[in-house]
C-alpha cells in the first residue's frame, strides 16, 4: 500500500481541502503517514494570500525538495499551485505534480499519473458543482470540525488575489452541506464552524433571496449531535437582519460575530472597493448588540493601504473606540502582484505601516481589556479541548495555583484565533462544562471549578 504524507498550510478553508484529499486517497487505498521522510508521496497544500504566506509555502516546498528521496514524489496543491502553475515545476524541478484549488478533488488520478511517469499540472478554477466533500478525514480535534459552505468570491476588493485563485462564488447545496454536517456529527463533532470567503453571501447564487443563510442555520440546527454552530467570515455588504435574527433565536448558533471590515474610513473603503462606510458598520455592530446581548465581536483591519494618511488612521482609531469590539486583528497591507491596489500611487512605507499598526493595536487594547473585564464573574459553557501546561511566565498560573489546567472555549472564542479559558476541575476533552470566569490575561481567561454537563 503506497503511503502519502500531507503538509497543510494556510487557512481553515485550505485545511478542509486537505482533509477532502486525504479521505479520497484513503478510499483509493493509500495509507496516510505523518512521516514525510518515509512516505512514497508528499503533498504540500499551499497558501498564497499575502507575501509572508507565499514565503512560508515556498520555503516548505524547497525544504521537501532538498530532502526528496529517489523514487519519492512531491506534489504541490492549493493557492500557490493555482497561482504559479507550471512555473513551479520549472523553478523547482523536484515538483512532480501541481494541482490547483478547483482540481484537488482529482488528487487520486493525479497521483496515478505521477506514478506512471507523467508530470501533470491541473489548474481548473471551478470546483465540481456539488462540492461533494464526502468522505472527509477530519484532522482537527474530534469534537470540532470546519464545514465549507461555499467556494470562491465575487467581491472586487482591490488588495485581494483570492477571486483570481478560487474563482467566482459558488454555494454548496443545502443537501450537500447537511449530508456533511450529519457525517461530521456521526464522527463525534459537536461544534461546526461554517466557513467561506463570504459566508453571509451563502445561497444567493442558488436563487435564495433574503435570509438564505438564516434558513441554512435553521436546517443545521436540527442535526442531532451538533451543539454549537459557529459562523466565520461575514461580509458587511451581505449581512442581513434575517441572519442576525436567526443568530439571536437559535440557541445552538454561537453568539459570535466575525466580520472582517478592513478599514472604517469611507475614502479607504472606496479605494479598497469595499462596501459602505464606518458609520454603516457601527450600525451593523449595534444591531448585533441589540438583538444578541453578550455577543462577542471580532474583526480584522488592514493598516497602510496605499493612500492611507494620518487622518485616515486617526479616524479608524476613533472608530475602534466607538465600536468597542471584543477582539481585533491588524495586518499591514501586503502589495500583491496582479491586484489593482499594487499599482495604486502613494504606497505607504513599511516602517510607517508598522508604526500605525502598533498605534491601532494600542487603541484596541483598551477596548479588548474592557470587554474581557466585563465577562469576569459570568458563568459560561465551555467545550473542553485539552489539558495544558501553564508556562511559569504566564500571569494566570498564580491564579490557577497549578502548573497545568484544562483548556477550552466558550461560544465567544473561535479556535486558533481567540485564546480560551483555563480552569481546574472535573472535565474531559470533548465535553461541555460550566465555568465561572475569575480573571483574565491579555489573551486567555481563568475560571473556577467546573460543573460537568456531558
Ligand atoms: S471579500 Fe474581498 S478580501 Fe475577502 S476573499 Fe473576497 S475579494 Fe478577498
């Protein structure tokens, strides 16, 4: 039985693609191995969103190319493969096959071709119409699984290469999503994390008018075994009142809003070709707060977009003060070739971008600390992830009075980006417990004695 090793880089959407490929190979008789050195084939699923991601992907490809054994095959998949196609094989001759973002479902046939001596490059942009992701091999903790509800993007954001790589927006059908949700629940998933480039756009290309995503949430809510449904990557131009109502009304839907906004100043948003303006964004934030008391809100912003002035930064700083979001990620603008923003005048110097980023981070820090402080004293339901060792430098260690504790997340924390809750008590990975929050650091909460729910 030939063995294949996977290296999955980039975002959760890429991870789902890797999991689909792994399952397809497993069903075709391939053994999966974590050991790239002994594998017959190594597949590297790459990211090409911004320069640092491209650099990481390139580095990993070169490392594996340098270590490649005689008779071993090296395959490059994902966004970098889609973007540079045949060039990859020219630049790195050790690469035997290239499979882009719409062709990965044909991984089995591609590997067969490679084993018969061909050097295939498959770069279809549009994935198979039904996005049939089953079977899928989930690599995250058993109780949490990502569920991709759509692929591609129709928005014209001038800094972004994704629509060129992933094609136009295609929603999966309700039936296909429900079938996958049931399969994930049967495999032990308790938390589903819905992802897409623009999750709130779901259904529009399938003729759903208003409230498509709200109706999808209602259907997913009925899936036995699923306790939490988390939505990531909402887009301010497609969030509808129906969605906010559904998030408020359906108890399994996490009271968590993740909406990348990128900027707040109208001139910057216009230059980015992003919808509306900061005032409208505040209205959306307010609508979530009014309908979903205690909702946790997260966003991301780009700092140093071409043409950004001190006045724009000041505006964003004040906006953050007014919005009082719980958590915010800041990224310096990355000049991506083949995007409209790359050729805009008045590019901002790297040093200035970094200075502005620090300034905005400081401004948000106060809001984030206030948001954390507001939660202290509350009892929250936590999905337990694992037992963790607490570093001696961690300020929460003294409060816990122990060098290790359970780590979990409430509805207010998404995995990988938000930190979580540390507590001592009676618990087990994959179970729910109620934890009373006693304190916090800049990232995590610390909680008291847990009540095991099951
Ligand atoms: S919404 Fe904008 S930033 Fe997000 S993937 Fe689409 S084009 Fe890129």
